[in-house]
């Protein structure tokens, strides 16, 4: 079975045709439970997310700040496995028909087996993978199997990336480019900053792939700001924090739905 890279491409193109940025939500699998995480992702879509990234909880999440680390720890203590991540992708894709990616560090895939992981992700209806710590020069094996199974390979670029490095990264990637708005880990910020706009401009000069900005966006006003120059707005920690702060799982799901609705207005300039 082929994965859903084309669905991802069409979704991002559809948002652009509407004259807006896409809203991309991030939530970890297995948080607060596997079933609860699936309901939260469905709620994010229901609220207005165009794409969802499903986080594969990891014990050493180098890119993730304290909020997502807390959620990952809850998921890992609950015994979440890669099979649960695949189930999360499958059930949310089947329920919504919308693009679902997995965001993961390389070590779990390497241990699991690249062919096995890509085949299972494609069979689950996944659209691809975001791989924040896989160097492009070491990615040939992954890209070979991802391409074979119809999966996008999304690499992360940062404000520190030189132009020649940006060109190398974007040439190897597919689906979209994840532009980290600042140096550091995930988390909400008071402002997203001018670094992000400069990075988007420099990345676009190297590639026709959509450029989506993450790290730091937490409210509709910031989403509207980033939507003014990026093809997609990625929000993670703000969703996770709403769930962590909720009095119970059902309230957490509703909080995710509500935030997605607010952010969806932001990317449409209605905030």
C-alpha cells in the first residue's frame, strides 16, 4: 500500500489556493493515553487543523521543550509502543481522510527497521515523517524506502543554516520544509521573531517546496503573523499545554478543539 504524500501535497496546495497558510498541529501518540491521544488528534482536525503531526514519544527528545517532554514522559510511562503510533495514524486518518505525519527521532526507526517502519506507516495511511535529527548526508536509506512507499521526508532547517546547507537539505526533502523559527527547543514564545521570515525567504530561494514554520506559535495572533509569510503554521506545545492544564481527558480534548478553531481563524486572517 502506498502512503499519502500526494494527500499532503494537495492539502498544502489547497490552502495556498484559498490564499492562506495551512494549520499543522502536533500531538504526541499515547498522551494522555493511546485512545485519548487519538481523540485529541481528531479534535484538532475537527477544530480546523489541515495536517497533524503525531509525535513518537522518545526518552531523549533533543528538540522538544519541557511541555512536550512532560507529555512524552506520560506516554512512555503508559507503555506506548511504535505499534500504538501506527494505530494512532491509522485511526485518525480513517476517521478524517486528512494527512497525518509522524514526527520522530531517528534512533527508534533505526532500531525498529527502516523497511518495516515505512511499510507500516504507509499501510496505516500515513503521509510521511518529520525527522529533526537525521542528517541529510546519512538519509539515503530512509529516503529510498520512504519514496518506495509514497511517504514524504520532511527535514528541519534552522536560522543558523547557511544558504548552501539549505539548498542541500531542501533538495533531499519532500512534502514540505519544516523551518524552525528560532534556535532552541519547542515551546511557546512571546513573539516568533524576524528570524523566521528571513529563514522562509532564504529557504524558498532554494526550493519550490512549501515552507512551514514551527517553534513558538501559541495563539491566533502569532498564527496570523506567521501566516503572513509562511505556507504553513505549525503548533505543538500550545496544544499539549492545553491538555496538561485540563482537569480531565474530556476537557483536554475540547481544549484542543477550541485552540485549533482559534488558530484556524488566525491563519485565515480572522483573528
